[in-house]
C-alpha cells in the first residue's frame, strides 16, 4: 500500500525551514527530532505519519525534488526560477516575501529605457537573462557574482544589478535604488511529478490542509 511509504520533504535551511515547520505544526505535523539543535542527524522522521524530512541548501532543494530524492520541497521562488528544474509548483506559502529587482544608480534608469547594451551583475544569471532577453528584449552582458552584488555598479563592474530586495536599506546606504521590478518572490512548495502521480491523494490532502490554514490566517 502507498500509505506504507514515507513521504520525504527537502526544506531550505534557515529561516525558511523554521517557518515551514511552524506551519506544519499548526496542521498537526510534528517532528520533535528536528528541534534538537545539538543533533548531528541529517534525516529526521515522524514514524507515526510516515514522513521524513531533511535540510538542504536552497539551490539544492529543486534538484532533490526533480530526481525524486524528495517528494516535496519548500524553497524560495527565486531558487525555483533560477534552477529551472522539472518540478510542479503547487502552493505559495506566503512567507519570505520580497521582490527581485533591477537596481543601480539613478543615472542608469536612462540606459534601461533606451535599451542600450549594458552590463548586469547578479547572483541569478538565469532570472536576469530571462527578464532582459524575453521580457524587455534588451541585449545585455550578464556577469555572475556570488557575494555582495551591490558592489558591481560601485566599482564600475556593471551598470546595474538584478537582486532580491526586502527593505532596500543596503541599496540606499550605497547610493543605489530600485529601477525596475522583475517579479514578486516568496516561499513555495514544489512536488516531484512522479510522486504527484503515485501519491496524489496524500499530497493533495496535505496541500489542501496547508492552504486552508493559510486562508484562515488571512481572515
């Protein structure tokens, strides 16, 4: 029987995982093992509900889900868009809200309006490429950075950056501003396509419970 199989969750490490576990507890899904901060375990189980959890770096979560190592994942929409894996996005969890934006000095606004060839620095080259090539139809040179992308325009490595903006305080402190909004972001639940077929009822039931709880919170 399918109920004898464990459903496996890959959760993005840090604040995302904590918020997800809080939400799960509100619908009766507990995993006490994960609360033990001294534990060196990598995989945690709820044997009663036949659920298994593990924590992963954000960019790895869609990979685990695509290849079936996890049935379900929770990760930011920025990671889903950047990794572009074969997964189903089934639910917007509503937390971790922020916006992907094109940012730079005010003087760069004109470069964006006139569709000039510019240099764009980003930790998210795929998202940047999709935005400029497919939505703006503007040819750009994209430079991948892993650290503080705000440095790009400051040291004249790039004209603008594409990055996540939550409060905008780092931008303001460095004389930069939001020039264009690319897309809204938040935590999303993703599902492996095969798992969705094999465990349709269990996964749909879980998604519906979470959706109902999220709706309840809005009221």
